């Protein structure tokens, strides 16, 4: 190896050493990769969120308008005085002219009689439907003055609902109760006696009351059952005539009250 090759080898070795030193310094200057991990943020899950403003002085008023940095010219307090109008010359009074002599009035022209207005043709009936006006004219049209051939004096029947039926049943029992004398004895409170009867429009009996059903009969109260039948019929007869609303006659023309001990 001659001197030139040795010098080149030395220079190359020195260059590698310098490059290795530079890379080592750069690697040492790099921060620790373990320390580059992001720090986690703590989050708390709550059910309620504050609805209040975080402003130091919250207000519901609109902010004031910003002032312009350029000042506007100051307007004068009063408008400039208007120029005085030019004076007009005063007209001199002219001498009065003599009045002309009065002219005699001409004779009035004879008055012509006014022409008669031409007769108008009769209006044709229109086929358009007449709109309602809200007036009561013609409300009684078509109603004759002859009396109705009907001789009924009973008011029209009203609609009978559950409430009306319950009220009628209570009124019938209320009128029978003072005349009802139930028999006493063993198991007499179990007897239920149904009496059916037809009524006239004035509430009087239209037929003889009769027992159509009787329940609760046992060996202990069989003797009281016949007595309960007789007393139930007697109570219905004594309660007649019944005072019931005539408009509901269709609902009470046949009644069937149930009589028992604690009525």
C-alpha cells in the first residue's frame, strides 16, 4: 500500500466516524418514544347538564350598536334663515266705473210638461237559487188554519235511557214501600216476590196485579211465601194510582216491581 492509498483510507475512515457521531447525536436528541403517548383526558358521565350561562354578567338585552370610528359632521342647531321675498309694488286704486242701466226682465218662457218615463218591461224570474238571508219571512208559509184531526192529548213520548229507567223504578218502589209489610220468620229475608200489573195513562190499575215470579223459597220459609204473595199484591193496589211522568208512559205502562224484606 502506497502513501496515496493510505491517505484515502484514512480520510474515508474519518468520514465514517464523523457520520456515525452525527447520527448518534441526532438519535440522542430524539425524545423517548414512550413519553410521546398522549395523556388520556378524564371524562365524568353525569345525568344533568347545567343550563345556566357561564358568562360573568349574563343579560337578555341586545348588545348596543357599535359606534363609528369616524365622527359625523355636526349639524347646525337651526336652519339658515330664508331670504326675504321681494316686495311687490302696491297697486293704486282705480276710479269706480258707472253702473249700467238695468235692463228690463224678459218674459219667462212657458214651462214644458215633463215627459213620462217609459214603462219598464217586467223582470224575468231568475233560475238562480236564493241564498239564505237569516230572515224569518215565510217561516209559517204552508201552515193552514184548520185544526189537526188528531184528538190525542198525550204529549209525545220521550226517549227513555238507562238513567230514566232507573229513576222510574226508584219512583215506583218509593210509592209502594209505605204499603208493603213483609212477613217475618226463618229465611224470610231470602224471599223475592215479583208483581206484574198494567197501568193506565193516569197511573191507575188497568188490570188485576198478579205474582209472576218468586225466588228464595226454602223449607224454612215456605209458609211465609204464600203470605208474601198476598201482601205484595195488596201493596201494589194500595199504591195506585201511581204518580209518574206522562212523557215516559211507554216505559211504565207495564210495571213489575220486586218486593223483599229490606225494601
